[in-house]
C-alpha cells in the first residue's frame, strides 16, 4: 500500500437544515485494510441530497456534506484491497458499506442489509475533493462511459435498472411515469433492453424529449380518456414521480401478472382496490437502488448500449446555484458537479 499522510479534505457542507452550502474542511479518516481513498473528479446531484440538506427524513446531522454519485480516481488502497489499483477510475453510489454476513448480503442484495452504510448519511459525502469508502462498494467505470454521464447512473441509474432487471424481458411492454432525472434513464434502459416503451407525463411538450430518449409512445397522465385507452397494455410500469396520481387507472393498464413498481418516494398513501390486483394477478412493488452485482451489471450494460444520463455540468464551486435550480426543477435532467 502507498500510504498517504492524512490531510484536510476540502468540501461543501450545510451547517444547518435548509441552509446554503459553504466551504468546509475536515480531516480524512485513516484507511482500513479494505478501504480506498478516492480523489473526486465529478459528483452528481440527486433530489435525495436536497432531502438530506433539509432534513426531510430526520436522519441528517450537521455539518452535512452531501453527494452520493461519486466518480474519481483511486489515490490509495488498504492492505487487503486486491480488485482495485491506484489510478483506477471508480464510482460510488448511495451505499458504501454493509455487514457482508447477513442473508441479504450473502445472496447479493447488500442494499437490503440492516447495517447498510449510506455514503452521505452520518459521514461526509461526495461534494468534496476526496472521499474514503469501503473499496468493495467502489465500482470500476467502463472506458466507454464519460464520467459526467456515468455519475447519475450510480444512484438514479441503478434505481430504475433494478426493477427492469427483476420484472422485464426483451419483449416486455414497459411504461414509465415521469420524464425527469429518473424517468429519462428508465426510458433509455428499457429501450436498450429491447422493450416497447410508453412514457407518461403531465407535460405535453415533453413528448418530443421522451421519444428522443427512446419512448415508442407518449400518453398524457392528466388525460383520463388517454389513460383509459391503455387498459391491459403493459407488463411493467415504473413510477418515478413523488406525487399521487390516479393509480387505479395505472393498475388497469397492466396486463395479467403486470407489476407497478414505485421508485419515487410518495408522502401520501396509495389507495387501490385489491380486486383490481386479484383479477389478473397484478402486483405492486418498490425498489431501493441495487446490490453490488446489479451495480456492476448495470454499468456494463450502460457501457455496451451507450446509456448515460443527460446532464448539465457545473463547477463544484457553483453547487448552491445548482441546488437552487434543482429546487425549481430547472434542469434537463441531472446536474453533475465537476471539481474546480
């Protein structure tokens, strides 16, 4: 191991709930035998970062360094790290640790581990010049993927890829509700998988954008007649929105054994008559990111099919401008910070 002297990390942190971020320095922790030190080049901004800054989930502690879509170069490795070398380009997503011993970890679903360690909850995240993490949760980035396009894949990408991996096949008919940061990636992945893709949005002018991402059809989510016309047409619907819709209509749009999968967090109860599920063996599910095997598979699939996020890149020093615009949904479709 080439040992680095511990030195201050330059980061951006929220000092209190809801506050703008300001320059912040902290001392890097010593590397454990399975840890790595990453010099960060890019970090995506996710809506979850806003939730953490505002303490919407009541899990935040301050000062808080957000950021969990990290791309960078390995600068140092622990004595037992064998799968990475200094100089490798790697990515880290929402999860950066687990117990590696429970039934979920042993079957490759580390994202379900009760001892999951989140990259920027209770520890400093990726709005910084470096980060130290368990090397087992750092994933090599294929050469075919540009860092700025790959960064959002590490959270948003794996979030929508996981339900496709579990419920879709190449001949599946897939619906995607919401054409935003998650939705545009869901469309791109589903199209690359060979699925027939229907995009649902309340914004008519997004039809051309949805088709450019790969959607075969576009349906207005506020047009009752158009929704009714989708009855029994889809095998999987991925809901990326965080507000309530006429879920009964979407359940009716599912074919037998169809699945409605929520990847956007709703703050409201979902009310659906169970008879609509039972009559055609439909089901409702949700999906939180993915395990390590799924992450590696997703990155390789994205590289093979040239699936990346549509991003706007800003210098990390402009993080507050990016966060302010994200609050207004003024981005197509993800912000990525690039180290100054």
